[in-house]
């Protein structure tokens, strides 16, 4: 590609909020539940997450989540601990056909209400 | 003097598709089929052993998928031009693949001449992606490479501590600096990376392999 073409290509870029495609392993549970369910992120931003799940959860459901900071062969000694609320259920056919994440029955979109990055402890994700 | 043919390895888990691609490439006198792989582990081994000019790499394969092969090839992607093949791929996954060194994507339902043209293009040093994907990838790479170059050594150390889950107090104690100084460093880092929270910073650092 010529330099002039590259300049034109970059000039066409428009500002957008950044989503990160990071297949992070996660566990989650609804408020008050004792059992953890597992899943994997499809993408994640500073404000929310889309993740594969085996079962639907109603929109508005509050969940607690722990996400491991590991992807693409790299692992960091921390986790994301978050409280979130389900905002959307995404039909499976609308999620990528390339299932780089573990197979899942449905994708759930959730908005973070609180989040923090903590050292990963033994027994957690 | 005749130009040396472009050596190519086909890596695809579907025998019928592999057979069709084999026939196509064997009929092309500008291309030499160097090998075939039926799964990701075989693709990785063959690419490392034979170092072909090009690798046609299916994203979905047994044992190791195409993205995992791409990650593990690492610096070999400089010499071996990798073209992903897929029925469908998420945009962000494709951008991630470009970051890892892939040179483009060929839809598996493309016409035969597209495969031949794509191989020649990437062999000549070009990319084989849609313009808007290229735009997004170029700007992300630009931002990431500028960011890496602009972070100071201490700022990189602090990013590493954030990724380890350390609090401002922990970081201050580790580096024998005040918490105020830690916050000042963080403000500078956020400004440079265009992030506004520790979470965004961590995700950005992971996505762009900032600590490499």
C-alpha cells in the first residue's frame, strides 16, 4: 500500500468507543445464588461485557462476576471483580460463527455497575 | 531467469476443501504446494519446518485453531505471509489476527481466482483485507505503537502493577514513592493511552500486548 493510500485510509477513521475482543474466562452468579456458572467473554469494554452463557438470564438480572485476566496465551495475576446487570440477550446466530470462545448457548450483554481489579486468589477464576 | 514459484502450505481441517484448494494451486505454475496440514498442530509444525512463502490457514481447525497457530508462529509471520480462511469471522477477531501478523482474510466461498490473487498480493507485501477493517487496524496499531514508545520506564512498571491488581498504596510502597506520585503517573498514563479507568487501561494493555 502506498503512503498516500495509507494517509487516506487513516483519515477515514472515526472516533469510537473501544471494545476489546478478549476471550476472558469468567464465572458469574445471580445475586443471592450460591452456585457459580462459567462462561467466556466475547468482548468487553470499560462499561460492559458480552459473554457466552449456557442459559438465558432475564434482562435486569443483577449478577456478580469474576473474570480472569488471561487471553491469547498470556496470563496476569489478577482478576476483574464486578457487579453487573443484564441489559440484552443476543441471539446465537448474531454472535460470531467462529467460536473462539467455548461453545455457548446464548450471549448475554451486561452493563457494569461496579468493577475493580484485584490480585487473583487461589480457587478463583 | 524464471521467477521462483511461491511456496504455499494449506492448513484446513476439511479434506474436501483441502483437496479443492490443492487442485487449484497445483494447476497454478506460479505457485508450488509445499505441504498440507489437517489440524492446527500439524500446521504449526509444517510452517516452522518448511518456512513457506505463504500459509493458507483455516480459522477453525482441530487441536489448535487458526488464531492459536497465528499466536504461536510469532516472528515467523514476517517471512511467511499468512492468509486466514473462514466462513465468517468477527471484525474484532480479524483485527486481532492482523495485530498477530496475518496479512488478510479469504472467505472460504470465494471464487478460485481470489485465492490465487490473494497469494500473489501478500507475497508482494500487500494486505488482503477490506478497507474499513484496514482503517480500524491501522489506527489501532498506530495508537498502540505510539503509546508503547511514549510510556516511560516507570509508567510501564506501573502498568504492570495495575495488571497485577495492585492498589495505589501497594504501588507506592513497592517503588518507595508517594501515593500522590502514583496518581500523577496514572493520570499521565491514562492521557497517553486514551483510557479513563484502571479497567480500560488493563484491557488496552492486554489487547495490545503493551508489556512485551
